[in-house]
C-alpha cells in the first residue's frame, strides 16, 4: 500500500483538471420531465406546468424549476458501470483512495446557483472540475480526504446557466473498541436503518410510537403537507399543527426491490407511494400480499406495527373488499 506522501501527491495532480469530457443531457428540457418532477415534489407553481398561466406570466411560457438543473444531465443506471469509452476521473480517484485504505464515502455539502430559467427545448451540457482535494483530515466518521468538485452547466450556445459545487468525504471508518460494541449474536436479525430525528420531524415519529399517522397542517390556510417541513408552501406561514390520518388510501405508485440485499430488509419488498384519503402522500411498504399483486389504485389500509425490537412503522395492507 502506498504511503501518505505518495497518495497525496497523486491526489493533488487531479486538482484543477476536469473529471472527463463535457456531459451532454440525453434529452432537451421538456415538459414531461418538468411535470413528473413537480408531481413528485408536490410543487404546484403553475408557471411550471400550466401553459396558459405561464404565457401570461413574466416568463412568457413554461419554465423548469431551477432546482432541476442537475436532473437534466444525470445518467441513471449507467453511472454504476461506466464503460471504457466513458472515462470518469472521479471513478479513478475513488479507486485510488479505496486501494489506499479509504473505502467509504459520504456526501457532505452541495451548493447551486441558477443564472437563468431553463425552458423546454434547451440543451444542457455540464463540465466538472476538481476544485480541491484536502490533506488527510480526522472526522467523527473516520480519517479521510475531502474532494470538492465544481460543475458548470451551459446551454447549446455555450452560455452558462448555473453551477454546482459538491463535496464528498472518502474515509476509513473509525474502529469501535470491542468492549464498547460487543459482536452481535449470529442469531439476531439485522435491524432496519434508523430514521434521522430532528426538530422538524421528531413529532411525526412520536406519533407513530403513539399509534398515529400524523399529517402536518398549516394553521393559517389549513393546507395539509407531508413530509414535515417548517414552512407552508402555499402561504409561507411557519405556524402549524397536525391532524391524525385514518390510514386509508390507495397505491399511487410502487416499485419492487429485488436487489441489492440490504441487512434488515426482506426481499422482494414492495415500496409504494401511498395517497392517503386526506390528500397527502407518504412512502411505505405494502405487505399482506405478494408484491406481484400490488397495483396502482389498489385500496390499502395502514397498520402501525413493529419493524424490529425497537422501530415501529406504518405498513399498508390490501383493504378488505
């Protein structure tokens, strides 16, 4: 294994270089993707999806949500297996650090700036540069290296339309002393991932522990919203309370996970977007029937049940007909 000085010399050679040739968006900016994005995020601003309203606005026509900037150049499944013709220096750096004993990765920060609205028909190109690679740093996760990249997005005329900086940490996980973390019994079933708890969502998980599916409600305009967030997207009020859902709804969309195997999750697993009768949607598992029998529009009913010895979750079962 190479020593620290050699590793850092090789890493520093990447700084200021591009990660590869410019990436062309596979599709022009289009209304279908804009509509799907807005549906998924619950963004109802009419200039994104309503042609008549958009025509009468300052934009003079439909525009894309600025936060879609990166979405236009994402490569999908091909990112997991780059071909020989599709060289990416970020993959090279990752392999270099993994070989040097830094196998883990976590994204730590992202900033974006939007220079103009994108419109249907725009063709987007992106070029990424290694902006900085730190020296070895000790963090709470472990010792590793921060890698900063900057991506510039341009249109077909070569004019900049926005940029994004992205930081990841490639690290060697800290070793937990054996006495502090005894080896689990081989007979103990792995547990599901734990939800991160914070000021804005703890009340929702407390509701689950109390046997309730709570839906956040704006105190000013009574708009219901999920997932929980501090401000109403309709009237911008920060005053809110909640109602308790009856747990009845229908399958709005779903996928069945077959791979990869994840400890604590039994595959195949149906992951569904459930539209509650109250009007909001949440992601949950549909159980109580083979995943192959789940259909869009199928009526379901929630039951809050243990996922393991500590965690309770809302699971949805086919509704009795």
